[in-house]
């Protein structure tokens, strides 16, 4: 039996560029995205996922792109 995608574990994959953990970031009440732990001033990686209206979708955006 295969679980539908919505029931897949919702954890960001490690960054495909540097291997650092993906971090879910939130802005306001309904803007979520995942960015590399070494993104921006935390390091020198530029990996960032597309914004979404839910945490789940943001993680999915990150995971499918990476
Ligand atoms: Zn990275």
C-alpha cells in the first residue's frame, strides 16, 4: 500500500548544494519557505525554496526542487 503524498513525512531535505539542513522559515501568518541553514548571513549558500501559504507546501517545494 502506498501512502498518498500528503502523508509523506514533512521534513525538509538537506541542502543539495552544501548538505546543510533545510530550515522552515515563516513570515507573517501564512508565508512559509525553506532555506538552507547557511543561507545569506548565516553562510554563503543561496539555496532557497519557493514561498507557499503552508508549511507543508513550502517543504514540498523545497524537496521537489532539491
Ligand atoms: Zn546550502
